[in-house]
């Protein structure tokens, strides 16, 4: 007798949820031949109230109301009976302590939050959990401890086995951004059929074979270039430096908002010197292209170092990793490929894969942080396909 294929949505809990990039990808996924939602969010936990409010604006109704979006410390959260029915837990515990951009402080208390993640996993007992983090996470003491917790007979996660641990590049999944993220997948030991689970096959590739000529259908498509994917669809200039005057309080805390992604196309007020520098940097160029009179003593003294500082994006390549201060060219390759300005919050959100109608709350800085910290939606959607195949395929 043939087994009946389950078609009910897969319940998901999102920990350290941010504004919801991970959830958005799972929300967008549809299985072949079925236009109904394949996943249903039942709860989210996020410490930052602005990010949690953005999450609530977009996903609280699906989760059953704002009561299922916990804007506070994960230490203070316990799943209720509905949330305990989740089959999947997602989440990226804070990575500042072992990020290559930080001080790599192994004693940073935020690094220990994976233990709270493990506590929630033990409380819910999902069939699978996925941890997302910076690529250096796999070389961190915290990952070593997490992995050990699945292998020791008395480990916190002894009921689970890590089946995949590797770094995936978002550009390999159709995202117009080369962003490398560690993706760790663990499954419950009593579900032996899940242990053969594989990462989703890349849909795109950096290097196209066939003597440089792309042949459709012969393999993965070329990486998606950020110019045609994003900048062809956004205004060349900006008409304001501010967000619209609005307020909202989806979680009881008054914040600026609600803003759509399309409301985030605002600029900055660069100095005359900054404007001269912008005009002097060619596509793909950086601070090394500046004449001495437009450079700084520090830049002139350091001829090596980062080639992304004051860098201009390439039109025909994916963007660099979108970070939390993408609107500051001195922080990286964040100049528009052709216009003499930094990229806007609108453009950064599109690069991350957020839809134009996504709803945002918070100040300009808070929304920038939400965008930069998010899981690229295209990568999340690919992972959703992997999960759906394992649990419903």
C-alpha cells in the first residue's frame, strides 16, 4: 500500500529571528505543483525590539498574533503547547564574538547563547534544527562545544546528530550578493531517514564552463549580477535624506514606521570632499584610485590592506556582503556601481532579497542593522526546499 504524502504546512520556530530574513525565505517557498504555503511560523524570539517589531509587522498574523513574537531575551522565553509542535527550529545565535570584523573575544557572553538555543531545542524536540552564522563560526570554540553536545552521551543535544556543517555562498542560490554563511543542520536521532539529507544543489555558479559560452540548461546559471537585478530597478538619485514621518507600535513600543521597502530610498548628506572622492572612483575601483589630494594620510601610508574601503560595486557581478553600515563607503564596497553615491537602504534590502512590500519599523540606523544582519532570502528559500524535501518529499 502506498504511503500518503503529507501536505500540511511544516511548523517553524525562528530564534534570534532579527527582522525575518530566514522566515521570509521559508514563507516564500512553494513545492512543485502546490501554491499553498509549505511552512507556517508559530513563534519567533528576538532581543532587539525594533527588529522584533519589523518581524511582527510581517509575520505575527501567520504565527497567531503578536503574543507569539517574543521581543526580549531568549533566556526568558518558554514555548507554549502550540509552539512545542514545531517540526523545525531556525536561528543564528549572535556572532560578534567570533566574527572576523570584531575583536574575536572568546569570552563574549553573547557567544554562549547557543546554549539557550539548545535549551529551546530540548523543550520542543523538533525533527530538525538549522543554525546560521558567519563563516568563521565553524572554527569557533562555540561550534566545537555545540558539536560535542550532540556526540556525548550526557550532552545537551544528545538526541540530535549534526548531518551537515559547511559554508554556503548566497550567490550560488541566485542571490545578487556574494555572502558566505555557515549552515549547520542537525536532525533527531530517532528519524534515521533524515540522516542522508543533503544541502540544496546550487542553482548558480561563478564559473561557467563550455569555453566561456553559457548554454542554457547545461548546468547552473551564472551568478546574478547586482546591476541588472537591483540597480536597473531603483531610481538613479535620491530626493530625501529622511524616512517619512510615521509611527507604529506593533509590540507596544512606539517606533518610526510602518515603512515599505520602497520607502527606504533615501540618501545622505556627504561633504564636498566625499562627493569629489565618489566622482573620482571608477566602477570596481576603491581608495587606491584616489589622487593624493583626495586621499588621506592613513590611506596613502597603507597601500595594501582592504580593497573594499571606498569601493564601488561592479555592475556585472554580485555585490559584496551587505553589512549593518552598508550606507558608509568608508566601511566597504558600498558605492553605487554608476551613480556618485552610496547605496540606499532600499537597494540593500533588495540585494538581501526582501520584497518591495516588506514592512519595516525603526530608525534609519535600526533598519540598516536589520537589513545587514538578515539571512539572504534567496539562501533561506533554498534551505526551505531542502527541509521540505526531507520532511514532506
